[in-house]
């Protein structure tokens, strides 16, 4: 079952840690949104008759758009694609965009799931991150969403912040759980190149916590979510039964999807395509029919590596029968080494990380990777 992703590249402010493609200027916004609708028309045959089970509006900050514009995208998707009646339709939103009337509009147009960019409930942390909302809005927005009656909703929180203690992280998790969240995405802060955070770290203005501190916070996260009954179904994602993200799960399982908008990625099962991360060049390319993307056809080695990288992050692990290359045979030494340390298990035809192994998911996956010379 295919999916479609819509990248809305506009934000009120630039967050210190963010390296996604976005713009804080609204200049040319309508022209860009028009170009996205045209891209949908031009590429509709890529999905063909495949049933579409998920639509996802990400960014950027999609909640900045007028509801009528979001509704237009949803209707066009239903006109062009075979969108399932029970499709999961997710909208990323920021707390400062949440109001009762807006929630009702989103729900009536077919949004079934909200992803709330909370990040923290502490005022000092939000100011440091450069977020547009304050702590009061963070709490108020969750209360409004919980009452609105969406099929599901989730919040984002960040740990591994400079100077963060276990007590502070516990406080954050307690607030989220006390507000009845059915799903949590929790991310460890990373320093991405060319961000304000990277500049602060390079200038020694900010000191990042060490690996032990971040690891302890990840352990506490897993403990608290398990005690609350939320499934740890992917490294950074926890959800009650029935509230796992269908769209993101499709990514991790290698399901084809269509990416619309600047910087959006697409995957058809063998080929990856990514649009230019420049609003003006994207619009010009779409309107003039000029190339505004790059693409590559993946080799069996690359497809196997991607399945390892994404699959090992999930609680289900990697289904070895679906891999094109024999990982246990060809990468036997690496598999046995991580199994011997208790970080990896081979069970029921799958490679699955243990709780200890989740701390080293990317490292373990990279140890199992193939090069084009390995076959």
C-alpha cells in the first residue's frame, strides 16, 4: 500500500537544531503551493492503481497553511490516487497554531492524525531552541487536541539537551503521560552541520552531554514508556496499540511512496528520487517542465543496506526472507559478533535488536552493510 508525502517548507522561525529544508519568508508561497499541485498532476501515474493508505503533511510547518489549502491538497490526492477510505492523514502542527476552531476544520476536511511539535514543556528550553510557542501554549494545545476526537495524535520531545538531568527528562515524560498522549516521538538532540547549534558547539558556547548521559536518558525513556503501556515499535517512537504511525512504518518497511514539494523524497521500490531543496528552482522547474530533481536506481547491495538500516530500528527487526542478499551468510562474522555481545538476536527468520542493542542501532546496521564489491 503506497503513501504520499507533502513537504510544506515554511516556518515562523528557524530552530537552532533544525537542518530540514524550510523558509521563514512567505514570499512566493502561493506560487509554490500551486507548483506542488501541478507536480501531483504530473506524477500521478507513478502511483498508478496502487491503493494509497497514508497521506502525510510535513515540513516546515504545515499548520501555517490556511485550512482551505490543505483541504485542496487532500481532495486532489483523492481525485488522482486510489486513497483508501480509512487512510491515515497526518498533519504536523505547532502548539501556537492550535485552536478549537482550527482543530474542527482540520478534522472535517479529513485529517485523522496530528503530530504536535512540542519539543519541551520548559520555557527556557523553548527559548533556547528558537521555538515560536511558549510553555503555556504547549500544555494548552495538548489539552485541546485530546478533546478534539482525532483518531490519533502524537507529540515530539527532545532529550540529550545541554545540561539536561534525568530529573528534568522525567519531568518532561510525566507531563506528557499525564496529558494522556497515545503516542510519543522522542529524539536525542544531534548536532547537524550548518545549523545554529553547530555554530554554538564549534564556538564552545554550548557543550553537548556525553554519550553516557544521553544513554541514561534513553534508558529512562524506554522504562517509562513500557510502564505506561506504550509499545516501543521503533527506536524513537512509542505508541499505544492502534496508535502506531502507519505512514512512518511504511518507510521503515520499504513501501513505495511519492514525495511532493521541494526537498521531498520518493521511492518506488528500486529507485529513489529527491526534489531540489530550493523553493524558487523547484517552482521554476515544475512550471517549465525542466528537471528539478535527482534520482538513482539502487543496487541490490544498496537496497539491502537500506532495509537493514530501517528495519533494525523497529521492534519487528529485519525479515531476512525479504532481503536480496544473504546477510547471515555473507556477513556472518559481524552478525555473530553483535549476537555474542547480546545486542542482536536471530529469531523466527528475523534479525532483531535487543534493548541493549537499540543504543547502537546505526552502528550495528553499518557493520552489516554491503559494498558493491561484496557480492
